[in-house]
């Protein structure tokens, strides 16, 4: 895999961690500082980066795949990757919430959660796994495209983009399906099969083909424009949406801003690597590999810290020390995710692939 894309995966996961970690500072009553202010305003959009990367990787690694045999092989590899990384944290969450007691497990739909079947967020055992349900749906769609579309796959993806975009715009501005009160009534299946997030997957897939045909050209311009748009998105979220851009009511604007920024950054980083410019290759490969574990483990660790009274401890410290303490916690979470990746996730992934003959 391209090492610059691995670095981008790590950066995306880290942004989500910063978003959730910033809550500890808010609760403790301290100012957020520059780093955690960005985390609060735009860290959640690391998910949008993930979705664009996912679409890119699927198209980039299956450019010559076509027909039923290749489709089955692709599906097996994706199933092995998703579940080998997810199930250990599912079991950890199961044990953690069982130990805590209360009604959390009673409200969770455990079978749907373990299978990553479309489920309302409030019924997922591990709430961040909602993104994995989108991943699984897109893997299914891509499997079908590999099996049936053949050389016309890019055309099919373009048609799907038009359909999803048209439906999203109609749903947003025509039938007002994303208005408060109406979004909550939307079918869970529509949420996962026709939501505008799919545009980010599809965009990433199209970009892969475009970059194969045009590997050279503007690179730093794309990166800088994407970063500028991302930072502007943080400002737009705070000033125009009062910090609510994360809510599904504004999904069209979120995808337009952060999805576009993600595409620009990805394009620039791929072209830079084509020129031989890479971001700390050894670190990027390790950190990118560990990004899945980082994404899945951080909410459990932060929740445990909250229950142990960490925000209260922070409240009794000066602001600079509280911010430093959160940075240290985030660093420890990153180190744990790397160790988990090397010692548990990677060997388990090999075992899954061997079992599935993938």
C-alpha cells in the first residue's frame, strides 16, 4: 500500500481520537487550546477521510479484478480484514460493559452488532462501529461490481454517484428527510444504503482510476488546497453551524466540505509519492496499519478514564497541564494501538485469511 495513504489513515484516526478526547477538557472546564479546538471543530471528519481512502484502496488494489472468482476473493479478503480487527474489540466492549452493569447491554443489539448488520447507533455495542457498517455495505456493492461490471466498472461508479447525489439532494431539499424529527424516522436501511456518505466512497474509487491515468501533475497544490478547505470547514462548523455539522441534519454540507477536502489531500499525497516524496515511510506503514485499532479502542479507553474520574483530576490542574495530560493519554492510546496491531490484530488477520483461504 502507498505509505502516504497509510499516513493519511493514521491522521484520520487521530483526528477522531482528538474529537472525543476534547470532551474531557470541556467537562473539566478548561480551555481547549489550538489542538483540541481543531479536534472539537473538525476531528469528527476523520471519518470522511476514512471513507474516501476506503473507496480509493478498493479500486486501486482491484484494478485488474473482474468476474466471479475475483469478486469472491475480494469479498473474503475484506471480511477477513474487517472482522479480525473488529471482533477483539467487540469482545472487549462486551466484557467491559458487562463488568460495569447497568442497562447498556440490555439496550444493545448484540447479534446485529457483532455481524455489523445495519443497526441504529443507540443499539450498537461499540458506537464507533457504525462506520464499519457503511464499509461492509460498500464492500458488498464493490463485490457485485467486480463480478458483473468488468471493464465498465468506472462507468457504473459514475452512474451510482449521480444516483446517490440526486437522491441525496432530493431527500435533503425536496422531501426534507434530514430535517429534525424526520431524520430520526428514516429507515435504518436507507441510512446505510442511500446516505450521502456513499459519495465519499465512490469519489475515492473514481480518484483511483483518475490517478492511474494521470499519475503526474499538481501535487502540493492539491494537498494545500485540501488542508485549507479542511481548516475552513472547522471555521464554517463553528461559525455557521454552531458546531453541529457532525449531526446528520447537515450531512450534505459535511460531505461537500470534508469529502472534497479529503479527495484533494489524497490526490496530492499519491502524486507526491509517485515523485518519490514520502512521509516517514516506516512510521507511516506501522501507524496506518494500527489506525483501525486506534479508531476502535480509543472510546473504550476514554470512557474508562471518564469513569475513573479523569475530568475531575484535570479540573484541579492548571489549563496547560490539563491539555498536556490529555496529549499524553492520546499518545498512550496510539502506542497501545500499535502494540495491539503487531501482537494481536496482524496475527489474527493472517489466521482469518488462512481459514477463509483468502
